[in-house]
């Protein structure tokens, strides 16, 4: 009688995708933040008293902009850092 042999069959999907040339985006919470901001913007469109509508729209706009800036600027800079030397406007031929 033999003991069962443990075989590690876990797959590193990120490494396999890299070997195959497939680009996988890193996980991000920014789409959730953007949708949360859109929720508050939509709540600002409901006919509440005008002060509540303005407050909801401002809160939603700020949350939406934080999500967009975080996704487009911050995470994009982390994904695609500028590795090259700074040229300061000079063109290389």
C-alpha cells in the first residue's frame, strides 16, 4: 500500500499569460469608486429639495473625479512608468 503523493498543480495565470504574450490588467478598485460617484450623481437627479440635490451632486462629482483620476493618472503611471531618460524636449535621431 502506497501513500498518496501530493502534486502541486496550481497554475500561475499571470506568469502563463505573460509567457503567451497576453496582457492582464492588475486588479483595481477605481471602477467601483467611479460607479459609487455615479450613484450619488444619479441621486442628485431625483426631485429632492434643491439643497439636497446640490449636496448629492457635489459629493457624487467629487467621488467620481477621485475615481477617474485614480484610475487614469495614478494607476496608469504605475503600470507604464517612464523608464527612459528625460530628454527635456530634445528629439533623438
